[in-house]
C-alpha cells in the first residue's frame, strides 16, 4: 500500500496539532493546580438597613381649643400655620360671593386631601393587596349595615377612608399611576389658588374679625372629638376607656358651628392597641420610630411613656409621647401607623470571612482580610462595634458612626476576602 506525499503531510499536521493541543491542556492544568492554593474570592462590604415593623391603628390625643363663629367667614390664615394669642384668624359675615368661593375651596381641599392620602409610595408599602381588599370590603359591609339600621351618620363616617382604600387598590393594580395622581392634585391646587385670588380681589364686606384665644397651631377642620381625645385624658387611660372613646359619637355641635381649632399644647400623644408578641419588647422610656403613611411615611421619634397589658386578651395599650410636629403633618384622629420595633443599620460582613489573628505582642484581633488592588490588608473588627448576626452575616457599626472609642478599620465598599489560603497583612499577589 502506497502513501502519497500529500497523505504524509496531512498525517504530520494532525500529529503536530494533537501534540500542541495536549501541551496547551497540560499547561492550563498545571497553572490551575499551581494557583489553587493562592486563588481568592471576595465580596464587597455593603451597608444594610432593615426595619421590622407592625401595622396597627393609632389615635391622636392632644389639647385643642375650638373656635366658634358664624358660617360666613373668610380665613386670614392657612391651615396648619402657627398663630399667636389675639391674632386675627378670620373675617366675619363675608358676602354671598366670597362665601360661595370659600365653599368651592373647601370642596377642593377635601378632594386634595383624599388624593394625597391615596397617592402612596409603593416602594414603602407593607400592606398587601389581599389585606387592602379585605379591609375595604369590611368597611363597605359595615356601611351597608348602618344604612340598613337607619344610622346615616355612622354610614358616612368612613366614606372618605373607603375611597382612599379604593384609590390605593388602583395604584397597586396599576390601573392608575402616581404621575396621574400628581397631575390631578396639581390641577386642583391651581384651581384653588385662582379662587383664593378672586376672594382677595373682591375685598370682602366682613363685619368683624375673630381672634385666637391662645397661641399654637391653627386648623380649619374639626372632627367633633376635640373635647374627648385630649392630652389630659391620657393620664387615666386604659384599654376599656380607649375602646369606649373609639366607639363614642363625635360632637355634632362642634362639627356644625366651629370655624376651626388651635392646638395649644406642643406635647401630643399617639395611643395604640398592639398585639403581644414574643419578638417585640415594648419597653417604657424607650424611643421608637413611628411611620405615618398618611404623611408620606414620615418617621417621628416618640417615647413609649406608658404600657398597659391586658389580663384577658393578647393586647397591650401603648401610649407614645412626642413634641415633634413636621411641616404638613396629617393629624387625623385615627390613622394607620407602622411601629418600628427593630432597626438594623450597619456594615455587612460575611461570616466565613471573619478571622482571628495574633498580633506581635500576643494580642488576639478579630477582623477580615481585604484586597486593595493586588495587596492584602487586615482590617480589624473590634467587639464593641458588633451589632448583630443574621443569615450568615455579621453586622458591624457603620464607619461614619465611629467615635474615638472605636478602632475598627473596615470601610464601606472594600473587597472582603471570603476564601483564600496563606493570607497575611501586606501580602502582594502576582
């Protein structure tokens, strides 16, 4: 059998190709085994922020002075503004034209209030769509029962709350967007400003003024509970008395005849009925952050001034006290709040990365190795900066919170070494 020169050349090429492939494979395997002992893995040091909270109903108690006047008044000061004693609040006996404009403004204010409470930030929503549907259905059924029993006032008490819930459902199901809510609110505010300008231009034909009896913060709206949910009532409050207040009827005389009220005491209270839970410690004297969804999830630090546990149920009465009054805060008597009972903020460190080394003087130090360029450095994590441990991670004090007493050196965004051999401070990688 003869081999042609062409066949010999092809055979030679095949052998050379296979030989080269084997050499490359051998080299790659050799380098892999050689570097196996020095290969490292890293994870970036990041900041963790976690807030565990429960969602419950809260009731606001504070001392308020109700102001009475005729229906025909023109307000000289805005809702929620600070007033001094004897300051003019409104002009009396306003003409029919100004009164009609004022009525239209009040209707617009109510629409704006409902829309702003409905326009929730979905990034901060803890309520599920199922819970919202259940709550709105329960509210609707309660209204039907009141209508059936002839209790017209009770049937309409929660009308706005039901409308807010239905609006929130539309947001959560994406039937409407926050941008559409914002646009509608802006349009209503523009209409309101135009009507206010018309009132100012008319000059009015008022016959007198009503002045403030005390200094404080003025509100144009009343709810009829001003003489019941007072700061003074908190002193002798217990679970039974709170439930009695919750079920009481508002004062119709105040609702019909008051032109506003002044909150004259800067101390105010939030009272809640919360569930007893093993994972929550309600500790008197401790400061808790309370988030208010009706006020764009504003967080107000409040002191738990009193705690009363029920003997016959799994409930506990919590009374919080604060003097903080953020601008534009919604002081609705009853509102859903979120009580933050466990806040965790710190730098996150993988459990497997933490090592203990012995210093030159024999002192044991706890910390991690980090990769800075191609240099390995040791960063100390002292015990007094340890905060918590969860899901395979340690949490240490945030670097910006360190004081002179803190000696930790790990910084945010550094590359923490989670796997590697023969590590030591100052080692340079090839």
